C-alpha cells in the first residue's frame, strides 16, 4: 500500500483557506492546510461526501495526506463505486466522491454461468447474485462432470466445481470446460492442442490463461477462474490450494523415515531449501494487524516445518522500508531453531522510522541479494542444489522503486541458469494479494512455479493464521491423538481447535445433569460414571461435538466401570464412594476427524507412546513416569463459561505430598469415617488448596471432564474429574481453591484394563479399536 509513514516531518503552521467549490456546491468548504518544511502546502482531506450507504469506512492516517480510506460492507456486499480512496497532498480524494453516484454497498454478483456448452443452465438470468442457485443439465448423449447445482457465494464465486457436458470424442484430453464468466478458444483436445481463456470485460482471469493437452492425457496448468474486483478466495480455498501447492514444492527434504511409502521426495537429501517471506504491513492501522501478520507467519513456518526438515528462512516486514526479522545469512553460522524464529518474530518491534514510499521492488531486490550472497558463500556448483520459495503478502500498490517484474526476471535467471535440464522446480514465488484494493495486474505476473496455484486473493490478513492451520494433510495425521492448535484468540471456533477432543455431556430426563467428557476415539466419549445414573437410557444422553455433521450426537450405549458402586461403603460411613468413577459412551456414528474434532491421547496406547516420543518397546509405566513424574504435576481441566470453556489449573500432589492432600477428604459432607483410604483409594489424584500454588477448584458441571497435560503440542488425558470436598462454586467459572478444599480425579493409569476391554477390543467390527501396550 502507499506509504503510511510521515511524508512531511515539520509543520510550521495551520492555515485556513476558504475555497469555494462553485461547481457542485454553493457552500464554502473549509479546507485545512498545512505548510511543510520544504515550503509546499498540504491540506487535510474532508469527510464530505465519502459516507457509504449500508457500510462504514476506516482511515489509515486520519485525514492526513497519504491516508487511505477503506470501505467496509457486510458479508455478501461490496463497496461501490470505489473500494478505497486515497487522500492527496492538496486535500482531495482520489478517486473523488461523485455526488450523483453515491457510495453504497452493492450485493455481490457471481460470474455468468451461462457459458456451459452442450447443456442447460436454470434458471436463466441476466445476472446472478449471492444465494442465487443454479442447476445444470446436459443434452442427450452428453455426460455431466462437476457440480449439477451451484450457489453464488458471498465471496463472489460459485460453490462446487465447473459443470462440464462432454461426450467421448476419442480425444487425448478430456473437455476442460469453461469456467463461469469466461470464454474459451480451442475446441479440439488432442495432444499438443491448446485452449485459451479470457474473461468478460469487468472481470479478470486468475490461473492458467492457456492450457496444453499433454501426452499423459492431462492439461497443463490449472483451471482458470474469472474474478471481479470484489472476488476473494475463502480461507478454505487457500488452505486447500496453497496447502497442496506448497506440499508439492516443499515435499520433505529428508524423510523422517525412509521406509514411508507414497511420499515423493522431490528435494534430494543433499538439497537445501531457502524460504523467503515478506509481509506488507503498510496498510496496518492497529497494532493488532501487525500481531495478526506475526501470527500468520509463525503458523506458516510451523506448517512448513511439518513438511520439511530445517529450511533456512529470510523473514521481512515492509512498509516504507524493509524491516528484517530473520536474516537468512545467519543460518550459515548456526542452525536457528523454529522456536528462536518464533521468538524473534514475537519480540520484533516496528519502531517508528519513517521514509516516504512503498517499494515492493526493494523486497525482491533484498531477496535477490541474499541469494547472491548464498551463491558466493556455497559456490556455483552447490548453489544448484538450492531450492528457493518466496512467499509475499501485499496488495501490490508500490509507489517507489518501479515494478518488481525485472527483478523477478533476474531471480529466475539466477536460479534457472542456462542449464539444459529443467530447473523450474528450484523456484516458487507465491503471491498473497491482501487488501481492500488489490493491484492484481501488477501482482499476478510475479508468481513463478509449476503445479498448484501460486496466486491468492484475500480481504485481510486476520484469518491467515487459521488458514495456514488448515493446511494439515489429514491422511498423515488422522491417527494423531491430542493434536491441537494454540490460538491467542477468543473466538468460538478457536476453542474447539484448542480442545478438539472436548465433548459436552448432558443427561436429559426428570433428573437433568450436565457433565463434560472427552473424545478418546472416533466412537467413544470418556466421562465420569457419576454423570450416569441408574435408570438413564442412551436416548437420555446428549453429546455435543460439532464435527460439521450435526452438533448433537446420538448415543448407542454406555458402559460404566464394573467396580463403580457409590453405595459400596455406606456401612463404613462413607455415604458416597466414587472409586472407579469412569464410564465410556459409545456414539451411534463415528465423528468426522478434522482440525477441530480429534481424540485426546489416553494412557498406555501406542498412539500416546508416539505422542510422548517414547521408543517402541517402552512400557505403560514409563508413560506414567513421564506424565505424573514429580511430587507435584501441573495439570489442567476445563470448565464451562460464557466463553464456551476456560482452563483451570491445578497441581496434582504426588509422592510425599499426597497424604497431606487427601487428608482433607475426611472433611467432606457425608464422610463420617476417619480412615482416609476408605474414602480416597490409590486410584485418585488429589488437587486443590493453596500451597505451594493456589489451585483452581472444580465446580458442578466440570465432572467427567479430562484432567490433561500438554506434551510437545499433544494433549494427553491423565485423569477424569470426579468429586470435591466443598462446593465453593455452584454457578461454575474459574474459581480459586481455599486452603482446605480438595478435588479428586480418577487416575486413568489405574483403570487401563477397563479402557482396554472396550476401546482396545478387537473382537468386534463395530468400531476401530485403539492399540494398547502389552505392558
Ligand atoms: C490535487 O492533486 C491531484 C494530483 O496531484 C490533481 O490531479 C488534482 O487536480 C488536484 N486537485 C485540486 C482541486 O487541485
Ligand atoms: C437472486 O438474488 C436476488 C438478490 O438477492 C434476488 O432479488 C432474486 O430474487 C434472486 N433470484 C432467485 C431466482 O432466487
Ligand atoms: C547431491 O546429490 C546428487 C544425487 O545424489 C548428486 O548428483 C549431486 O552432485 C549432489 N550435490 C551436492 C552439492 O552434493
Ligand atoms: C453396591 O455395594 C453395596 C454394599 O456392598 C451392595 O449391597 C450393592 O449390591 C452394590 N451394588 C452393586 C450394583 O453392585
């Protein structure tokens, strides 16, 4: 974006000019002008006539010269006729507001679907708007590929995929179809035949303009799409397309395990991968925007690190100048760890240095300098084994340094050399066009690389962290329990991703109850036995897990630990005895695993062994030693709040600390014995109190939830929240313990046989069993 830094550094005085705009207005407009050091006069813009009907706007630099006015409309609408306005030095906006064409929010339109060949589109309309549906039918003898119905989406694209009516012509390639809004030249699809696309006048083409039919029956490039200025890619699209493209170009440097099948190793083991990331922050108005950019970059490099081992990074932010966060040259002296990079990003401050322009060319020049340095350092020959991936986030508005295109051409030259062999795979340039007004014509030609899509168009940087997060190869991680993401946001969806195993349990009959539970496999919820009472039927149990297939899950059956018996010790003056307070609830249908729905790890399984990075012949005992190792172990459980759920932090008192902790169980109501082991068996973990740390205390409704520990970004459940000595909180929330209040939790390591008998049962074909360790 045009620079948002100070152009005029000294202001002598304020001058009030009275200037008449006699053309459109007889009113005298007061124009506030300022005299600069250089002697030039600049004026503030006014907010006259810039208002937008049905929307609002923000200003990047108030009404000062260089300020950008950015319009905002509700979802499904876009600002019209202007997307943004720039305040010029003489106090006028460009484009100027037009009195007879007032600024308003216009409904989003989708490109014309009536380009289908050999079929009908219904309903036929001149124009199609958000939520308008269409359906497609082929003429007799033609077969439909793609979607038979599509809906116009709020981002200006049609849902689904391009419908194509074709019949077998014996051609080498299949009919590549015509995307909405486009026209195609080329109607034969034999080897080396070329098709060429163009878009209707008010749209532009993103993707391959030209495609050639290859001998293998595939078209080169990718299907293009016609975009309006108001068309954006959704997070999901970016995640899918960038995910597959980047995986293509980054496929692991060194396989973690040589025996893994199906992984194409594009980058040879001795190759080096250099990743250059640049983020344009000139349109950032608030500190939050910068934080969003930092988070997105952090997330991006975390993702990259899951595909490749040890790439070298260059990371820069740019506005009026280059702010270098990570210099790739540093990687030649030391291997810099991922956590150091993240730390540097986090502690990086922009300061308020100021120059006068946005120079995208300088970004590419900086990257090229680094490449030149690397080449000198490693030598001509070794440089040939270097792979370069450039990822740039910008809206493409540069006002100094000229077009970066020649620099990109030089970079290509440098990497491709004059080799006879194909060297295209050594260089990828991804452009993320971000902003209210994007300079597509300047940005799209800067992309480089074969295979997947390299150009993405986004409204803002806000959701990028989540977007990159979606880039998980689900096949690779399907079996991974306890995988979760750590967000700093408070959004509803964020909680589901932080605790993707969380299940809300409710019993709905004459005696309604609420509990928590945890997803421990695709079919089972682990909870406390006390949540289920005699007389409860599966149909009374309501499980909430939102996996996109309906929030409320039907329950098939539930199993309570056979040794659970609340009244077992009434004769020993223990009114309620909660030993073995665990139960498993089986769902009618397995949940759909995704970033926001995924099982937690439970003790003594092979999955947990891998999560804890223990060797194959390690034992269950070793897992326990790792997770409950000290005299004190910091653990967490969840509680329902208006914020969906929040964390409660506790310290399990183990070893020599345990006796003092469990002693307080004798003070609980309904306990009239003084034999503490009659109340608290070895199966319980004890938390609460104020020493050495002030713990949180469980509230009604927290029961059945997971007491868990995070280990290397994986979550392992060690216990189930069972009962407490005091009711300090009837209403719930994050409440601190007093000196004597204690909570007790069933230690899962003590109920492994029960878990294994059900979850590990491989004598059934009702559900996929978990693999438990032999010992
Ligand atoms: C203000 O400056 C712009 C750009 O320099 C120029 O095109 C425009 O005519 C000027 N307007 C007035 C009212 O002077
Ligand atoms: C298409 O959308 C427009 C704008 O919302 C609406 O007025 C029109 O009725 C819709 N047409 C159909 C066929 O749904
Ligand atoms: C990398 O490995 C390839 C194939 O094993 C070999 O041809 C090439 O010379 C090696 N390059 C370097 C820089 O070691
Ligand atoms: C629970 O324990 C009591 C006391 O030992 C016994 O009478 C009762 O039968 C037990 N209930 C179950 C369901 O086992």
